C-alpha cells in the first residue's frame, strides 16, 4: 500500500494548477445515461473515483473513450472523455460496484427516467456517516416511480414514464438535487425543486478566488459547516489543519456529517492541541508541529494531514494514501513544484 513521505518546515512558493472538480465530473458522467448522443467532457481529473465510475457505467453498456494530452495542452489539463450511452444493456447496478463509491447510486435517476426501470444496490457504509438515500427515493417517488427494497437493492419502475412534480426537500441535499435534476429532465411536464442544493458543482460560475497572505500570522476563527453558501464540510478538515497554527483558540462545528472528526487524533500525533465536545472541535493554536507517522481515514482528512505535515518540522509518513488518490490529482507533483520535499513510496 502506498505511503507519502513529507519533510516539512519549508517555505512553499509557486503556482498550483487547479484540476477539474471530481464533484462536478461524477454527476456529469452519470448524466450521460440520459441521452443516446455522445457526451464529451474536458478537463476530467485522473482519479480513482473517476476510473471506478467508468467501470460502473461500462457495466450498463456505456462506451467511454479516454483521450490523453493533445497538441498544445498544458500538463495540468485533465483528460477528455467521450461517453456514449446509445445502447444501455443492463439496468442493474450491482453491490460489488456500488459499494465502492456512494455517488454511483445516482445512476438510478437516469436509468428510471430513460429505461423506465432500475435495480440499484443500496450504498454501503461510509467512514464519515450514514448518508441515507431516503430523500433521493422520495424525489423519484414524487416523479411517479414505484419503488421497493428487495434484498438490499432499490427496485424502481415507471412503465409509463416519469411525470413532472413539485419536490420539496425538507433539508438541503446535494445527492437528492442531482437525482431530482437528472430524473426530471426526461419526465413529462414541469418539475419544481424547492430547497435545492446550490453548491458550485450544481450551479458552476467562471469567477475565481484569490487568497493572499498579509504577513500578520493566522488568526483563529469560529465556524460551523453548512450547505452552500455556508462554510463547506469538504473544507472542514483542511481548515482545522490551518487553525492548528493560529494565534489563539478556534472552534469548528460539523453540522453535515457525523464521524467527520477522525483526523483529529492523527493531527494530535503531530502535536496539535484539539479537544472534542459533541459536534464541536476546539483547537488551541501552537507555534510548531513535529513530524510523525499518521494514517489517512478519509479523502478530506488525508489532505489535512498533508497540509499539517508541510508545516511540521521533520519527517511525516502519511499512510493509506489511496484516499488521496480518490480525489486529489497529482498532489505530490504540484507540491513538489512549489518547493515541498514530498515523495510517494510504494511497498
């Protein structure tokens, strides 16, 4: 199993190209099931989750061609995928595929919308919480799908097709919004989605973000995660790694997922002073971290350990980095270009 070795304490300077967003690429790839036409996606990141979804879509009969760099492309640009779902040959998404990636459950929406039937395994457990699919099922039922649970599979049918409806989510759900949007595109009539998620991968704009250091040190913050435009849960672990070096005490409250503080004990191995009380973590900023062996527990937690290791004195070995490979493209290469001492070690 691969590990990443980091010798921290060095000033980093340079340019880091931003890869295509996994959270945008996955639902777009699944949406290809809605059409007989070929979908072309540019700047798709080369990630383990993208490769796994390619296998899942292939199980349904989808043909995917992956093109590498083209003349004039920059090394930072991702791959181009040509996705053709002209002939769907199987409407079952088996457990052995769905259990590896929760987003694959979303195939139920285009399958039921286009093929009028689907049999998709319930997703397996998740390290950062249960993430139930009840709201996804509710949205499909509102559109006219007949749904039952049989042997761990969600069985959906709509012999006459789906019909537009009013879908009012009791709470903001990114997955539910993805599913409702995909299913509604082929439903007859108009669908209105109330309390829909508005994350950038759902309503993506061209504006960027610039962050500048003012030289005055890192100030502590008090923040709680919330649906967009609130502070994103996907940045919670990274912010915690930053607050470890803040000048004072910070508090971070996680309101979206349970069990998303598993990186706390690993940060503590580097010297971080963090205490937990229910959904809130209190971080006492310290002047220096020290390198140590740590273990990645999930995708976001793993990159928070990399961030902390870059600021720590001495060597840190980050184990179980397959989590990183799921969502961070060419991480070592990007950081090395900015002066980091970082290398991947394959056993």
